[in-house]
C-alpha cells in the first residue's frame, strides 16, 4: 500500500493494474470477518467506575462458530456492545477491544439505535418474518420511513467499520441475521470482488407475506450482493427463491446438489443447513460444580414427579400460553397425572418491548395461576413459572432432570433448545453420580416440537405438533411421558447421533467450504458496478466476454469485402415488451435499408416469427433476407419463400394437449405457426406457469417420442417444431451459399438475445473451425452466460452499433441516421 493511501484506494489501484489474486488458502493467510448485530462480549463497569471490564460471551454464536474455522485463521468480530459507552470513552474502548479481543465496536447514536433496533428491526422485520401482518397499528409494525432510514444508516456505519480492517484481497466476510440485510450492498459497492457470505437466522416468509414490505426489492437486491446466502431450512430458501422469481424475475438452477441464482453475471449460491450447538461447551458445563449442585437440588425438588420443561424467551411467537393451555387440557382429560406431572416453564426476559410483551406476560401469569388453583394441592403446583434470566449452569441442570422438553413456538427460525436438551440428557464423556446416578442406565429423552420451528425437520424422532391445536398438544404430552423406556431410548439415540455430528463447528465448516467454492473465480472476473443507492449491483464478466465496441467492429467492417450480417428480431431489433406489436421503428428500417444497399453486405433477419408477420414488417426492405419460424421458411431476397417438406400430422396430437394446459393455466396462450406450435406462459403466475410448463414438456416428449419433431422449453415457452429446424441450420446454409456464390465471408456479425440464438453462435464457431473467416463477431444482448464472445446491453445499443456500420458503408447516410435517431450526438459517437 502506497504511503497515505487508504485500503479502498489501494484496492482500486490494484484492481486497475490487475494485481488481484485468489487468497492463499493453503497458507491460511486469509482472515474471516464475522459481522453481527452484537459483539460476542460481556461488558461490565469496573468497581471504581473508571473504565470497563470485558470478557467473552460463551453463548454467542459468533464466538462458537470459530470452532469450525481453521485453527490458524485470524477472526475479527464487528458489531455493537450490549452497553452504552460514553463518547469520551469510545476511542479508548475501541482500541482496547481491537488489541485484546480482535473486536471492532460500532457505536450508534441513541436516537438512531432506537429507530433502527426497536423500530425497523423489531416492529417491521421481526413481525413480518414471523408472519405477523401489519393489519393494524397494534398488530405488526406499520411501515415508518424514518425507521427504514435509520436501518440503512446503521448498515452504513457497519460498512465503515468493516472498511477499517478489511483486506479485500485476502479476507472473507460473513454477515449474520436480519439486522444487517442491506450491508452486502454497501460492501459490494466499496469492493466489487469482496468475498461475502450472509446467513439469515430467522424464517424467511412466503412471497405473499414478504411482498407487503414496501422496501421488498431493495432488501432482495441487497442480499443478492452476497456471494452465498444461507438459510436454516429448505422452506425458508424456497420462499426466498420464490420472492426473487416473482419480484425480480430471477430463476434459479440446481447443479450437482448446489442451488444458484444468476444475477448480472454472478452466481449467488444458496446454502441450506441448520445451525448446531457447541458440544464442547455443554460438556464442560455438565461438570461445573454449580451444575452438579443445582442438579442435586432439582432432583430433590421434583422427586417422584414427571418433569416437562419449557425454555423460551418471553416472546409472542414462542407459544408459552398455548403450552400452558395444553397442560391444563392434559390434567383435565387425564386425571391420573394430577399431582404427578410438573411443567417447569423458564421464561427469559423479553428482548423487545411494548404492549404485546405485557399482554403475553399477563396471559402466562393468568393461565399458570388458574392451573395451580384448580389442580394444585399442598406442596404441589403443576406449573412452575421461572421468569428471570437463567444462568448457563442452571439451564443445563433443568435440561438434565427434565423427562420431556416441550417447544410450542408458533414461528421460530431455528430454536436450539431441543438440541441442548438432547446433549445434556446424554451427559458428558466422563459420567458423574451427580449427573446420572447409574451410568449404565440407557439414556432417554422425549421431545415435543412445533411444526413451525427450524429444527423440526431434523428431529425425526420428536413428536411434532401444531401448537394451535391444544387438544393435540395435550395428547402429545400424554404420549411422550407414557412411551416405554426402550422407545424413548431409541429416539434419544437417533437424535443424539444427529446433534453430535451436526454441531456448530460442522455448520461453520460447511458454510465456509461453500463460500470458498462460490468465490473461487473472483480474481479472474472483470467486474463493474451499476445502479445507484440500494439499487447498486455488480456485473461480473468472464475475461473473454466483453462489450462489443463500435469503433472495433467498424474498423474490421471497413477492411472486409464479403460480409454476412445475421440479426434476431424480438429482443434484438425491438424490445421484448413489443411482442404484441412487432412493427419495427422507422429508425430500424432506415438502418437495415442502408446496410442492404451496400453490395458487400448480405443481411438476414432470423426470427421465430411467422413469415406473414415478417413480410408485413419488412415490406420496405427490398434486399433484406428473411428466415421465419427459426429457419423453417427462408428467402434470401424479395423472392418466394423456400421451406422444408414436413408431415404435420403431429399437430393433431399437440393441439388438444396444449389447449388442456391453457384452460387450466390463467395467463397462458397458444401461438399457432405454420411449422410449429408454441405454448406461452409469460403472463401466468411465475411458479404455477413454470410448473405447468415442465408438466407439458414431459407430457409432449412422451406422446411424441416416435414423431419427427423436437420439443423444447425456452423463456416462458414450450415449443414443438420439426426436427432439423433451427437458427443454426440457417447460418450454415447461408455461409455455404455465400461460399459457392463467390467466396466465404471475411466478416460475420451475428446478434441475438435468447436461447434459440445460441444455435447461431455455435454454428458460427463450427464454421470458423472448418474455414478461415477473418473477422467474426458473435454478440448476445444482455450480460449473461453465452456462447457468444461479445455482448451489448440492450436493443438501443444494437441499433446504435448497426447505425455505425451503416455510416461506414455510406458516410453520407450518417447525417440522415443521426437526424432520425433519438441520440443527437450520434454523429460524434460513431467515430466516423
């Protein structure tokens, strides 16, 4: 780094000079920057009130996941402190934390922090992501723009903190949870090639819920600026992908077990893996003296009782009230359990605040009191409500003595309580009589878990319940505590095998491996940013895939004497939105006529449209060649159409099938061509349309297996056409015809925008291998994976390029073209 140069300036200079390289993973020279809302620290004021004392927070996931990273890897933590630090102390505290803990604190102004955390995070995102709609001010947070502005401001502050310590060529960044969903945009804007992972620890709602968020597109695009996005369950990932499809028009692909989204040339990976627990920490906790003492105390307190355990935050989504109602139902329906069963409900203090929390507390107190009054007796209360912070050793003690753990959350991202319970019931590697009186006794545990929590799919031996069905939960409680010991042991063994092998280290190691794989090609890509504000994104291109410059092609054009120019129509010469009005503009007709008037040029429009439509559209272009319906019909100048001789009896089979799918798919329609039939679903529901298209494709392939036709799917279409008909065949015939007529072309320009045009690009590559064509320019419209070597961004760029070639053919025409163009500076931009 040059003297006086910032990290960002150094990055930009090295990027311009091509000095970037992949991190040296073997030497472990790269670092991991873990970014979360809170630092994994506990801060307390010193006894003399003259400073702060800091220690690690062993319960923090950011600290625990380090167990899955390489031992030699340096880890830097970035986040907020759980305490308020005065302005005068902030510099000193920041220096101390960086030096002693590798932590970079983000200090937030009180007003901004309140609007950010208690506003946008807790009143907008948290309820919505847990399926609480903002139907009224009392239920779910209404959108408040000042809350959103504070959220963006805090994410910018975090970006600045990352900037202070990041080495963009050597570091990985891993962002955690919904508090920092737009941070990827700010980091990607600073460093286009930053290696960036993101993991969401809450549910991701269905598109019907998420689409109510006013800033829905901005947040989706921000997440897509990460390289890898992680979710606990397939449902959460599926909802995210559905939102990307419905709101951004993005489709995902699954290859060899990996799911990816193509986003402006970058492949954004999707990771599905539930987080685990820190087994080592629990093992140590089981043998703490305080733990042993508390276990003995609880065993004496609940001697002769069957203990059900609930361990939840006092949160509206944890279903504490539903759990208590189920216990009441159990005691009402099964009187034999009165005096014998106890529900210990630990309610950790609420993280949020407001009327909802107060109502929840009052409800829990009321139900617990009612149950104890109705079913309690001297020395016995069916409900023990523990509403305080329970320290680590006491939490382990409760897990150890509980016969069954009950989790009835109505919505929860993951919930690791069942995992911790299973591990504690198994005990440590060295058994102690204080933990298990008889170490030879088979271990057993029982779980009742809500269907709506993230860990439910991985606990196949648990009794899954709908927490809203009180009677079913009560019966699940009865079943859990009456199952034979052998059954409880078998279920426990199955759960413990999973929990012990899929711990937090496994989770972190797996995510890190996928992040490295996703970022593998960063150094060799050419990247540049487009868009402003929250709409910023990075376009990533292969080094050999580059924009087709007008001056480059004009130079080759002038030197050539036998040219072939092949152009797609929809999406290339006119925008796709004009699909129902395909008439070309006067600007397009003018430039085509100019190109056709040059005797050195052979210009052909190669389209999927019918020949009658092309006849009408290009009636004024006398010397223009046309290929309709992907080349089934073609003519090289104003003459009769040539066509292959094909039997079309297969249409009698295809038509009723397509009509059947059209009737059942709103927004779909059939396009009848002379040589083909096309089923369109562009205007249908994205998910249902894609689903129906796959079904139709399979159905058609089955019934047409012995017919001389090809069944293909494309962009929102399923098409049936004769075999041997493609745009690639047209290209081969045109080049062969030119070679026989005079000589092989010494200049070929081929421009197209969709999958059918890839056949043209492939045919040109094959022809190049057989004959030496001096200059070939295969160009796709839009920056996407393609067999073409060049790209142009949109239709306007294609027209501008053709105007440049037309001006090179007839310099006098440049003034006419400029006057008909919407770009008044065309004459200058063409470099003629």
